């Protein structure tokens, strides 16, 4: 049997220069999630997470990143992870 575990997370969503929307801003049961919403046909959003020192070390040593997504029993959306902003958004200045 696999059980869902809820813990205090050290990893936190952070605001970044291109953030233009925040999900769950006034929903205390969730962490607010600053995103850049592209308003394209795919409805793409990009967000950034800041890892704690220990999470960073764990990632370096294990090379594993785990993810839990609340789907509310709807189809799972395509998801992509990267350690580089340029992999998820092109910044034109």
C-alpha cells in the first residue's frame, strides 16, 4: 500500500522577473504560485522553485527529482522540468 505523505516542504515557489500571475494567491490551503502565463493556445505557464541547501545537496548526490501533482481526478497535463530558465522560456529584451 502506498500512502500520500504531507510534510513541511523546504522547496518554495519564488517570484521571478517575468512573473505576471499568481495561482492560489488567497487560498491558505496552498502555497501561492507565481508564474509567467504565456496566454498561448496551450495555456502554458512557467514557475520557479527555490531549493533549500539540503535539497540541493540531495539532488546533486541522488540526481533524482520527485514530483507530486494534484490533478483533482482530471487528465494529467504535460509537465517539463529543467534547471535552466532558457529551457522553458525565451527572454527577448
